[in-house]
């Protein structure tokens, strides 16, 4: 009996040491005895803007951005831009361009017009890669990858990249060519 107790104690001690020891592979999952930490609060803007999850409503809203005044944003306050090289309801930003200027896309959720925006100006187009991109007043909408990932960043305003100028958008659906 003593051998069984000794073996059980050694196994328990080994399991405890393993659970408490350092691991080079990173943190381990919590055991049933530990409560899982609460999920981290979502930042207002993802580190890299992503399409709305299937069925969720992508929203176009407005915000005030310093000298630019009132501009279009997504529902989390991330600035939206238009590309001067695009034509009505057609994106000319693909490949490397779309990696820097991320299309505001949806995975099936119908777009919504937030307060201060015009629902009649909001629509979607199908991009050459098959994704669905939001438009406002027939302008495809984009995020800028170099914006700080917080509401109000307008680092892309007036940028001249990929053969055209990039601007924030007024609630009236026109490019805002004011200086940031």
C-alpha cells in the first residue's frame, strides 16, 4: 500500500511540476481547476481591418477628424478612403495596392448607414477576387494600412500611391481634398 501511495504522490508531484514549470512553447491552456481569463476587450479597430463576419452588418458612420471636419468611418471609427483612379462602382486597387489600401468588404451582411450618412448612397460591388466591397456614392471604400489602429487616424489623406490620389470621404459622398 505504501508503494501505491508513494507512486501516486510522485505522479501528482510530477503533474504539478509540469503544470507550474516554464515552457518554451508559450502559455498553456488553463486546467479545469483554473478559471480561464476573461477575453481581452476588442480594440476599436482590428490590427488589420477585416471583412465583417458572416451575417454581421458592416456600417458606414461619420466622425470628426480635425481640419478635415466630418468624414466617413466604419462602425468602429476607422477612417474610410476613396481612390482617385477608381471609376464608378469599380475598384482599380488590386494586388499590392489592396494590401496597403484594404477594401472595406462584407461577408454577406447587408451594409448599414449610420446616423449622418445617406443609405441611398450605400451599396456594394463584386471585386475581381470575388469579395464584396462597400461603396458610397459609387466610390469603393478602403482602409489605409498605415493608419494608427485607432479611431480618428487619417494618415492616408492626400496620399499619392498606386497612380492616384487617396482621400477621406465627406458624408455627401465626395472626396475631401482638405489638408489633414
